[in-house]
């Protein structure tokens, strides 16, 4: 069974008399460097390969500014790149799934979830099932907001797939509007814990810098210190524990940008431990000894994701007006890695 670059199985669709439907649209930034279109698209689609994109271009499915182009076309600033197919785009349907949830708190207005690492928050390209929203649709059967066509029912914020921790989800439209406004107004309180590479010099500090998609790799976010691109972002950090070549830090978000902590910490030279997308899955600090390399690889196995946990969350209850504050324990994979690093540095100092 063949698969096109969007991940849909071709035989699931009927012939549409050669009518073409837009499936994806990408707009090049004003500062976009000249780059081949196949590489440009790969950097923006998680489940695409250059071979598939080149095949799509050969079949006339890649357009720039509504003109069909070949795979060697060089994307220029402000170009509008579209991918078209001979079948309609799949409609996103929320399928209720009986997936266990770690419910931290729940009432008739909202639910607070302690999300497990590895769970995507809402369905989207490449992740149509197995998400938090699929699990909530099952758990909240009969709740009107979860019977709508909204692909993100009740969601007012999110955390990355491989980040664990607290999320609040609204169960009514009124609660959704009220909570969303708190996140927009930056009145919520969010605290994370992270293991980062290197010895963080200051005991505490603030990172400021606009965050936007990298001009080189659209799958990454980067910091633009002059503010020409991206959105204003502020992260406050504090050192909790020093463990030789890594540091345990607390990060408090003043804003909530995509990959904010991951991008900000890399920006100051302290990439999150085992953060594959940002290079933290390489040995960034330490010695060249083979025993040390083996030790770090064992830590990667214990903690097979970026070392980031949304530990606490605070907001005003949308119905009662009460200040709600929730806190969680650091998850097992992170605590085991912390213990392993602590033992390593203690043994080295003896």
C-alpha cells in the first residue's frame, strides 16, 4: 500500500476527476534564505521525506505562488508554497478512546490532568488517535463541549508530546473563555523543572528574547534577540541542584510560546538533557572517557525524552473565582536520572 507525503493512504480515497485539493500551505518568512523547495518542506513536515516530496513535485503537486515547480526550485522570501492532491483533505474526527488518564483534579467546570510523557495533546497530522483529546472525549462522554466538531475542545494551553506535567482543560464554553483569557493576559502561574546540560553560572536569572520558527529549520524554534522575528518571550529560572555536568533548574513562564523553555535554555548555552530536537541527546559537557560516555548513554535510556516537567499550575477558577494551585511530584524517569547524576558527581568528588 503506497503512502503520499501527507501520510494518508492513497487507496482510502476515490478518484476526484483530477480536481486538486490543497493539503498544506507554507509561507516563507521575509528573511528566508534561498533553499531548495524539497528541503524547505522537509523542515516543516515531521512525516515527510525528500524522496516523497520530489515524487510529489514530479507529479505536479508542489506549487509556489500557484505555479507548479520542480523539486530543485529555490524558495525565496515571502513565497507561498502549497501541496495539492487529487483527493480532499481528511476531515478530523475526534474518536473517543479508553486511554487511562492521571486526573489531578476535576469538577463540573474543568479538569486538571497530569499528562504522561509521550502523549500528544490533540489530534493533528500524523497523530489522529491516542491523544489526550481522544482520551478526554471518552472520559467526558455527554459533556457538550466534547461533542462539538472542535478538534481542540476545552484546550486553553498545551505542552509538548515528550514533556510531562499539568494541563487544565475546560468542560464548558464559559470556563474555556475565562481560562483562555487568563493565559492570554499572562495571569496564570506555571512552573517547570528541567535538567539542562552544563553548570548554570548564576543561581537565578531571566531570559528574554523573541521566539519564532528557525529560518533554517522550521521544526525548531529559535531566539531572535533583536525582536525582528518571533514573539516576545520571558522565562525566569532558578538553580535547584548542581550535578557536575548537568544542572536541575526551575523555570517559571511569564509568557507561553511554543518550545519556550527548550529554546530559551539552548539560547543561553544550556540545552535540555536528551532533547533530541535541540541537540541535547548528544554529550554536550563532560569528559572523553569511554566510561563517562557509557554513563550518559545509560542516563539517556533511563530518561528517553527531554528532561522537562510542568510541575505546578495556578489560575483563578472560572466559576467560583477561587485561586487554584496544583503541584505534582517530579516523574520517575527524571528522579532516577537526577539520582544517577547525583551519585556520579558524589563518587567523582570522593
